[in-house]
C-alpha cells in the first residue's frame, strides 16, 4: 500500500494491531527514515499502550507494558554483525508472551522465526509518501493476510480508493492505465 503521511502509517499499524497475538514477530526493513518507528507507535496505540514510543537505536531494546499485550521494540541497525545480536541474547527476547517488533529485521533475517510478518518501507514518489509492503512468512501469517487486508481496507476506505495500487498501476483485471489517480498526479495526456 501507499501511505501519504506519518499519520496514515500509524493508522496502518493500528489497523493491524487487532490481529496480533502474543508470540508474533514483525520485521521492519527498508529505507532509513521511512517510518519504522512511526509504525511501531501505531502498533502501541492499537494495543492500548499509553507510554510514548521512541526509537531504541542506542539502547537496542525497549519493552512497553500496560496494553492488551506487552510489546518489545528492538532496533538492530547499529549492530555490525549478526553474531552481536546472538551475543546479546536475542533469542531470549523472542518472548512468547510479548509481541516483538524488530527494526532492521531484514538485516538479521536468518535469526527470525519461520513464522513472522515482514514489513518493508520505502520512500514513495513524494516526500511524505511511503510504499509499505506486508509479506507473510510462514503458513500462519499467510492465513491471516486476508483479514489484514480487510482491516486495512475498512480503516482507509472512507477517503482512499487507491490504497493498494501505486499511481499509474491498474487493479488486477482492469485495462492498463485505468487505475485510480492521485490528486497530485499530472492529468492524463488527453486532458492537456
């Protein structure tokens, strides 16, 4: 999907939060500054956590309690080798009573459990836009993806008809070039 603002990125995470359960692991990867911590802020809101969520870049790990489920927020960006993550006792942080989010999880992919949700975030066409790709890893997450899509559509459907199709792309089954347009996209040639 495409997020048009940090608030939409938070709303996406809020929409995902009802499907999360203890033991779930989410891996956030992508561009530096693309909104990974913003996404975790939305997850915390959706879980009912009232504590302010900040990036754990320098402390590597923060635990948030007081919500529907406890949340562990890890950031492995500053670690240079996968062995450093292992030495820190990473496997102990994969607490089955918590939801675990690993920023830069793509850097430690071999250490992640087979069942996890990979979320890739990258810069979009405009400064405030982000492309967010949810990739299920393992059977359980594949089974949940239809519910994820429905929740996201319900949350954004009021003001978004282009949620899952980037500008210029067409929904499956429609003729090329007939996909929804963004208000900031240039008009088609025939209107010039």
